[in-house]
């Protein structure tokens, strides 16, 4: 799958050319806002999924640019994923008030929870959450962190 990741890049920064990737063609030519994408993609590669960090990235740009990005994703049938340290309850109001479009997936809590958009309603992927709970040993992690903190 060909994936485009947008992370830690401000949407209002000038467009950065990277390898064979140049400025995205879905922005209005007269727009003051610019978008930068990380990664190298050959010109003939079709993007199938786009992952967006929210803070200091997607939420930093203007609503006009976000709307243009969302329109482009919908028009080109590109799967949209928000990947954030925010929890679902912090992301949901931004979707409800129109700041963000309703994505296909949300990876929240730094990967601790995954939600899939099923017919307009987000459902948590319980198998992922349950798997993390079973395999993640909080006591062991705390012991390791305490040991690291006490090292000179």
C-alpha cells in the first residue's frame, strides 16, 4: 500500500520540494497557505492512504487548507487516518464542529486505541485494545523506567 504521512510539518509553511515530490496540485494557486509532505514518492505512485498528526500539523493550518485536503482525499478515494496522542474524546468534538472531516480511521492515545469509521459511526477495534492489555506489563515498564531514572 502506498501511504502518505504528514507529521510534524506545519500546514502553513512554504511548500518543500523533496526528491521527485513537488507541491501538491490540489491547493488554490492564489492561496497563501502551503502544505509540506514528508517522504519521497515517485510521480507515478498513487497514494492510497494518508496519515495525519493533528497537533502542530493539521490543526495549525487554516480551515480553507484543511477543506482542500479533505476534498482531495474524498475525490481520490484516499483512506484518511488521524494518528495522535489525543484520545478519541478529544478528537471527536473537532470532527463534530467541522474543524476536521470524519476520517476512515483514528489511531488515538499514541497507538493505544484504534477506531474505525463504520457507516459514519466510530467503533473501537476491541481486539487491538484487548491485545495491548494482555501483553503490556505496566509493572515491568514502571520498574524499567524507575531504574533508568535512578541511573547517574
